[in-house]
């Protein structure tokens, strides 16, 4: 028997905004979970885009109808591009390498759900994420990181002024990352060379 983890993450904050474990894979499950997420987080029509893999639960008619009724725009990974969503890939790598990752199968669905609940709580509220300035996803999601990162910058500057000989260069950049892109456009080499020559 297999259990299936349905998980939704906000790529700006890296917060897991919804999850569920089922004993089957279906568009109905995905649609019900997305509906619950939109209701709990007060998401209005036209407010979000859902990027997903090309799995049948995410492309099924029930899920597509649910997304349309909720006003959620659809975005799918490109065929045969396994890393088209690096945020999910990184999250699942973190999940798989947690010290408490079970080595034996779950006894039942309840045990699987309990383990995922524990993981989600750790990830959202304790895990200091390197890509968002070593704050927790919850701190970033709720805007607490703005003040935290400013205080961290001031602390580093004070430490540098007290002991300048310990610093070989600038202090670490604790600026808040204001924009996140799923797959940012990368300039080709010719454009990069032209930009370098004009500056």
C-alpha cells in the first residue's frame, strides 16, 4: 500500500500552506485540499498562480474545475524537466534528509499523517531557511522577518565597528529578498557580455 503526500508551498515565504496524506491519488483530493487552503488563507480570485508537476491529480478535470471556480491560475512544469520547480525539489530534499525520516514503512495512514504534521510544524516554525536570510518560513510569511533582518544588519555593523580587524570585507548582506521567481529568465552569454562592456 502507498500513501500520497499532497503539499502546497508558498514560494515567496517557503511556508507550507497546506498538506494532506491520502491512501490514493486523485484530482478530487487535490481539489478539496486547494479549496480548504483558499478558504483558510482568505485567497481571493485572481490572487495566486498554482505551479505543479504534470501528475494526473493536478491535471484532472476535477482539479482544473476547482481551480477555475476559485480563480486560481494554472502553471505546469515543462515535460521532462525534473527540476522545473526548484522550491519543491529543495523542500522534498529537506524532508528526505531529516534525521527523523522513517526508515521503515508507516504502520497506517494515521501514523503517516502524524509524521507529516510534525515535519510541517518544524519546517514552518523552527527551520531557519538559508535562501530567505535564515529566518523561518512563518516569520517571512507574516512579515516578522523585516524587523528581524534589520536588527541583524545593525548587530553585524556594531560587531564590525567594535572589532574591525576580525572583518576582511563587508558584513553579510541581510537585506530582505523582495521578489521571488519560479524560473527567472537568465540573460544569454552575449547579452551578459554586452552589459559588462557598457558599464
